[in-house]
C-alpha cells in the first residue's frame, strides 16, 4: 500500500523595494491678525468748590473719576475740590500684518526593482497593483 505525505512550508520572497525621500520647503506668507488696542482719554473738569473732606475715587459705566484736592490757606484752612480727572477707556481693533515662515514637507516614494535571489535568478514577483496614497503631500513614482 502506498501513502502520500504533504510537507507545507513558506519562504520570504522579495517582490520589490521602495525608496522614500522627504523634503521640507519654506515660504514667507503675510498673516493678518486683529490686535486689541486700549487707550485712555483724560478730561480735566474744573470744580473749585470748598469741601470738608476728601471725596472717594468713583467709577461710572465707562469712566473712573479721581478727585484732585489741594489745601488753600485762607484765614482758615479748607479743602477745596479743585478738579476731577475723568478717565475713560477707549477700545479699538486694528489689523496687524506680520510676515511668518511656513514649512511644508513632501514625501516621494520611488519603486526599485527587487534584488535577485541566491541562485542568480530574479525572485518571483507578485503582479503589481497600482498603489494609491491617501495622504496629501505624498507622491509615488514608478
């Protein structure tokens, strides 16, 4: 009686090679950015009336009022509210142009022929399928 046996194995077969190169490019680009600017306006309001004690600093919706007092020597000494400083914040926005350097990296993939096997014969190759890249900035060359 005869019987057959089967021996299954696997081996590594080189089907091709690729070379990957990455390059970086730079370019200058102007960028507009809004910048908030805050300034103050000071308006002096003359008062000139006698007071008994120094008034407090007070705030309104958009102003800070700081009383300025001086002592005036008369027959008697009195506090006289000389003036108030009305300080108002003024907000504005201006466009500012700045030149910045932007970098971009590109990758090139080149397909290289496979090396031949140990016996001098080219190794068996699978049928080539067109490869597609799904990432921007990657180019494939054959």
